[in-house]
C-alpha cells in the first residue's frame, strides 16, 4: 500500500511539474512577441535590440538581487 501511495505521489509531482513548465513556456512565448515586436517594435529599430537587451538584463539582475 505504501508503494502505491509513493508511486501516485511521484506521478502527481511529475505531471504537475510538466504542466507548470508547459504553462510557463506558453506565457514566455507570448510575452516575447508582445514585448519585442509590439511594444518595442524591434523589427523597425534593429539598432536598439542590443542596448535594450543589456539594459533589461541589468534591471532584471538588480531586481532579483534586491
């Protein structure tokens, strides 16, 4: 009986982890399109991509360590 409970627990954790990663990937894919293509219009302003990437990375790093 204990082995069945452990097996069900492992399956539950595995499925919930897979669903979490799937949802995160979907949100991330949508966010990248929204931010880079719609808000910042990087297709038109190619010269801004590298400075924006570095700047946003520094801001993200700072917020993570705040």
